[in-house]
């Protein structure tokens, strides 16, 4: 294919360069279209629009492929772990043993929250959702470390490694601090021999006698975080990049990404899946009535469908088998897991879903595992955010080091045309 395309408007031809990615994706470069033709393009929801060139994550929605820096998610899920994948996303290469050990120590040393952040969490209205707490606490964390959130570059780029380790160390503590405070409990003292996920589970559910954490549970949580670590230009990551493009620091950019993730069509779907499965269960439905209502457009099969995947979300496949192993290890019988399996089986055979290429996505099974681990449903999206933090940070770094311009889309105005002011007495 040539590296040029021609757009014809009326009797005028406008040559457009073609950009080809390393995975042979093709894009029309319309950077000068408005200047040359006075036309802009229109693409509701950006489904056909590339906002950037990125080297972090590749998705092929038709083939159900997901790769972090070229490494396939199924291989990382089998052989890697969350903190190693964080370094891979940040730096572009699999880290050495010493880099991993140093990073683990750095993250662990930053898990204790500054007193101001703790008191801010305690002072938030008791009805605040955990995602609201997380967004506010990230801003407070940045405020506690002004040298890491200067809103100037290259300063914020030079301190990226320290800011990233601080954020990754602190967000499980923010989540656990709010969970404990809302139950008038305090976080038990830290156990030096705990890894990242064991420490989080201990902060959440442990006590002073520090009973051991089941490796099956901490490994399942590590897998969930790894699978959520990045997903190219999804709604929350694009929000993070939008904020970063204006020069804002990583803490502010991630606080904005947290707000974007909260929505039920995005990261809030894992909570919505559990709510949906519990409602189906309480109604004595095996799922077939619900499928019918989804087909009639009366409800949405939460955890199904994806803007990019027109095939099975590879993360859902991995989580589906992890779900069985985690529930067996936990000795948990989950009636909603049977309903989930029934919904999946029916939907994958039903023309409505097949025609629309609707398959289970990452949220379909994650909630079932998190509920079995004992996490309250309103924390599920916070857990998604902990997993996605390295992705947001990697994209912040990519914009901060390679970004060209502030993100500022155009629009097609459809409002009132020019009209004179009407005095109050004449309205
Ligand atoms: C995540 O982008 C990412 O990468 C996100 C994410 C990440 O890692 O960051 O992967 C995480 O957000 C996963 C998605 C979680 N959300 C849900 O599970 C909510 C349920 N899913 C949908 O609402 C929907 O599928 C979206 C939001 C995920 C995608 O929406 P699109 O691409 O805008 O699709 P659409 O709404 O235009 O739907 C196309 C058709 C419509 O039917 P018709 O109008 O053609 O008749 O499919 C139907 C929709 O009604 N449809 C569904 C459906 N999803 C789409 N019908 C029933 N149940 C569903 N879940």
C-alpha cells in the first residue's frame, strides 16, 4: 500500500500521508486537513480516531491479542508478576533481578501514608465512594510531596521513578485505610516478609497476630493486577494523557484517570457484573430471562462487549480459569459463578451477541474472584485502579517525554446561530 492517500472534496484533492505502525496498523495523518481544506473529521466516541502514536501496549481486537511492550499477556500472566510488569511498562524492557529487587524495596518503603493523607481520608464525608476517596487521596499524596508534583518539566520527568514507586506503594494503603476507617478499625502493623499483594491483603483483612496469607489468594490478586496493568487508549488512560498533555503532574493526571475509570461502562463494570449476577440469582433466574431482556435492549449484559475486542478478551479467558482455581483454593461455592457460566454459554451461542461480536471482557470474571476474596463490591473498581496505575503512569511518562502538543479536539457546532440580546422585559 502506498504511503499516501488522497481525499477528494468537490473538485479538490487533498493528499494525506499514511502512517504505518510496527504491527502494520494504518492511519491517515489528518494533522493539516483543517488548514488545507477547512474541513475537520467527526468521529463520535473516537472509535476510528488515533489520538497518538504509542509504544506501550498493542491490542488486536479481532484476534483477541494484548501485548505489553511486545510481550503477550498470556505469557506474562504465566511467567511474570505485577511489579515486574510495572517496570516493563515504565521502561520498555523486562527488568533485571537487581532492578526488580530495588523496585520492590522502594515501593514497600513508600507504602506508609503521610499523616496528612491519612487525616484527609478520615475527614472525607462517610458516604464518599472508595473511588472518590482514591482520587482525592492521590491529589493529597502529590501535595505531600511537592518536589514530585511541580507541574514543571523536566523536573516531574526526572522524578518519575520516585513518584511512580510512591504511587504504587501508596494506593493499596489508601484503599485499606479507607476500608478500615469506615469500620472504625486500624490497619495492623506491617509484616516485613510480605510481598506487594500479601501486604495489601494483610492491611485489608489481617490482624496483629498476622496469620499467614494463602498464596493462592495473593497470587490470584497479583494476576488480576497484572491483567489490568494497561490497555492502550481506553477511556481512563486517554483521560490521563489528556491531563498530562497540559503539563500536569502524575498525581493530578492519575486522579483524573480514577474519575474516568469510575463510570459503569468502564471500570465500574466489575461492580455492575456482581450486582447483575446477584439480581439474577435473587430473581430465581438461571440467566435465560436476563439474556432475553438484554436482547430486547431493556438491560445490558455487564462484563460483555468491548469497543475494541470483537473476539474473546484474552484477559477474560485467563481470569475464567483463575476463577475456578481461586474459588477451589478458597473453598468457596459461588452460585453466581454458575449463573455467570450459564450467561456466557447462552450468549456465545445467541445470534444477538454473535452478530454484535459481544464476548466476555475483563470485568466478567474479576468481580467473582474479588468477592470470594472478601473485598466489598464498592471496592472492586479501586482494585481495577491499583492494577491500572502502572499503565496510567507509563502513558503519563510517554506524553511527558515525547508528547508534542496539548490535546484539544475540535467540534461541529450545532447550537443557535448569532442573535441579538433580548432585554428582560421583552422575554
Ligand atoms: C472496560 O476500552 C477499554 O480498553 C476498556 C477496558 C480496559 O481495560 O480499560 O477493557 C475495561 O471498560 C471493559 C468494558 C466494561 N464495560 C462493560 O462490561 C459494560 C457493558 N458493555 C457495554 O456497555 C459496551 O459493550 C461497551 C461500553 C463496553 C462498548 O460499547 P460500544 O463499543 O460503544 O458499543 P455500543 O454501545 O455501540 O453497542 C453496539 C451494539 C448495541 O446494539 P445495537 O444498537 O447495535 O442494536 O451492541 C449492543 C448495543 O446495545 N451492546 C450490548 C452490550 N454491549 C453492546 N448489548 C447487551 N449487553 C452488552 N453488554
